[in-house]
C-alpha cells in the first residue's frame, strides 16, 4: 500500500513558509511535527534541498514527546486528502 499524505503544492507551501520563518532563528531551535510518518519523510526530503534549513528537526508528534524547541510547527493533513491505493 502506498500512502500520499499531502499534495505536492501544499508541501511546497509549507516548506516555503518554514524557510521564511527561520530568518533570524537558528534552524537548530526549530522543530516541525506531524502525526503522519509519510508526511515527516516527505518534509525531510524537501528540507534536504535547502541548506538554510540544515538542523531543523522534523519528527512525528509521538517521537518528539518530552523534548522542546524554541519554535514548533505542527503540520496536519485534512483526512480527505489521504489517498490510499494498492501497489500489487
């Protein structure tokens, strides 16, 4: 099964907004969280293309539990955007 959590254009908007926000803030002080593992993976891949975002932590909400950051961005997905299809 393949799960696509978020359309490409929405992911691009999220990355652009994140990059705009980190001006003047150390990327090491920023955490991006999502409840969805697939979305976390996509965000990590996108942020790898931007050296200015090096150090931004992207994790699931569960895996970040008990830690803190100066700036935390929570990325949620509308359930109607989840697309499931078989890759058999």
